[in-house]
C-alpha cells in the first residue's frame, strides 16, 4: 500500500511538471507581433534592434517611420499625429525609429527598414543633403519613400516617391512682410537692430526662414543685423545664445527673429532676466519677438504681445500621409511636391494682411477661442 501511494504521488508530480512546461512553452512561442498587438507600433532608439518577426502581422501595411527626434513642442505634436494616424485600428503596423537629431542615426534606421522589407518608409530628414545612396537602396528594394516636413536634395529627383511639407521660404517672407507693414503702420523710420536665432543648420526650415530674412535685409536699408547664431530649435540653447547676445549688444537689440517657437521661449526668458520688456512698443524700448510654428503656448504668448507675430507651420501630417499611402496602395501617383497651406497670427490689429510677391496673405487676429480650439 505504501509503495502504491508513493507511485501515485510521483505520478501526480510528473503531471504537474508536464503541465507547467507546456504552459511555459506556450508563452515562449508568443511572437513579438503578438506582444505588440495592443499598440500596433514599435518605438526604438537608434541603438535598439527591431525584430523582423514583428513586421506585418495579419497582412496589415508595415510602415517604417524615420523620426528626427523630440527637440520641440512642434516635433512632439508631429510625431504624435503620425503615430495616431498609422494605428493598428486604421490598418497599419508602425515601426518608429528616433534619430535623436542625428542624420547618421536616420541613415541606420533607413537601412534597417530596407532589411526588414517594410511596405513604405516615412522619412522626416534632419538635413537636406546626403541622402542619395540610401534612397537609391530603398528604390532598388522596391520600397516607396515618402519624405515629409523637411526636404531632401538629391541628384535624381525620382530618388524618393513624394514630398509633403511647408513652404518655409514663404513662411519667412510672410514674417518679414509683417514686420515691414507693422513698421510702416507705426511710421517707424529709425534704424532697426535685429538678432537672429537659427534652427538646425542645413534643415529646410532654417534654410527657408534664413533666406527670407536675408532678402528683407537687402530690401530694407535701415534694418541692421547685429548677429545670428544657431540655437538648434531648442529652448535651452536659445536661452544661452540670447543671454550672450544681450551681454554683447544690450539695449541695442530691438527685434529677435526666432526660427521656431521653442527658441522664442528661450529668447523671451533671457530678455526678461536681463531686465528688458518684450512687446511691440519699440519707442518705449520693447524687444519685438518674431516666431514660427504657432503651437498653443506660442499663441498664448502672442495674445499677450510677448510674441508680436507667429507664422504657422502645421505639424499634423498624420492624416495627410495616410492619404498618400492609400494613393500609392491603389497604384496612383501623387504629386511629387505637395505644399501645406498655413496661416499667420498676431494680436496686433495692424497689419491685417501682408503682401508677398504681389499676393495678399491674411493675418489672423488672435482670440482666446482660436487658442482653445488649437489641436496642438
């Protein structure tokens, strides 16, 4: 009897062990695609690997998104828009790679997506130049590349499928035209001293907005550029650069031309720390701040005249990009260049419009309602 009981106990232990092993084996055979099932996307840094097993679960379109980073409020809104549009619920599997503002990281991500044989690549490039080789590799692999926001310069215009983004030169021209019209409305005839905070050098936004200011400086002989320095589209760097400029030029500074909102925040902080006022009353000694992007906080500052004028750069690319991907899926050929229409905002009542190359552009007067309805 004792021997029988011992055998029975051993048999029960064996059954428990077999059951546990089977359960563990089931867990271990779960694919990465299944573990990502709820989010439908992978977000990784440049040094992280992405398992190709996770690609294209259940036949959904696999999209590789080569990101710039998250250096500004605008960029965060842009990345979020893409991630929300290319969700699993919308029929996509999105693999996101953070370039951390470095082109070499973006190149690596592009080649990983080519090796993974994704269906489409979305490229938001750090800089314009240097993309010919990797774009040719994607083309040879039969993977369409949709470039958006910033542009790329290539020897072969067909190296990428299409580009969609802002007219950065027009944005800059509208900002400079606003300053011209504002000064005219105030009958301001004195010398105007300007400092210029540039974004990431060789990026499309920096190139276009800088060129526009250069044109305006040649056109307006009383405008004097004291200095320009890159501030990398970040608040922290802009604080540092603006503080140095204030030490060097002091009360001579009258206008700060910032190539994005985050740099405007940093500039304003340094101006106020130096005991100067930001605003539009140049005769009183205010420092007039010009900015680009028009995110919610910048609009709030513009409503208080802390930013005199802010020219929009729309970050909500997600829905636009899905339309392009669906066109390509249907075998249609989208336009090679697609420009996004954008607005300009100010709480200052004059001017109500600006002229650029003979075309009138409206200046929208800011209200609390406009800001409350802002999506980003």
